[in-house]
């Protein structure tokens, strides 16, 4: 049982680390895109095209955040409830 808990904790930590690595990559790459736009558009006077990848990738970041920190907990609660129901049915039989 202890190994199962440890494995579950490792999986959670790996998913969280994956999110933070994704976020760091997003910030670094989009900073580079912004700086490219800024210096190639006469100090920011051109169309702000950097917003397109920033926004599109930003949607992916939000979805990743929700999947790791929100939906993962909802999923675990649903699994726990189902395990409880199955155990209850088995004990009633």
C-alpha cells in the first residue's frame, strides 16, 4: 500500500513539474518573440503580431494548468467515490 501512495505522489509531482517546465518555456520563448517584434518594428511601432503566438500558446498553458491543478483533483475524487461504491456493493453481497 505504501508503494502505491508513493507512486501516486511521484506521478502528481511529475505532472506539476511538467506544467512548470511548460510555463517557463512559454515565458522564455514568448519573451524572445516579443523582443524580436520590438526591435524589428522600429521600437514597437508596428502591428503587435507577437500577441498571436502569445495568445494561442497561452490557451494551451491555461488548459495544462487546469488539467494538472483542477481536473486531476476532480478525477481523483470521482475515482475515490467509485471505489467506495464498489466496496460497499461487495460488502453488501
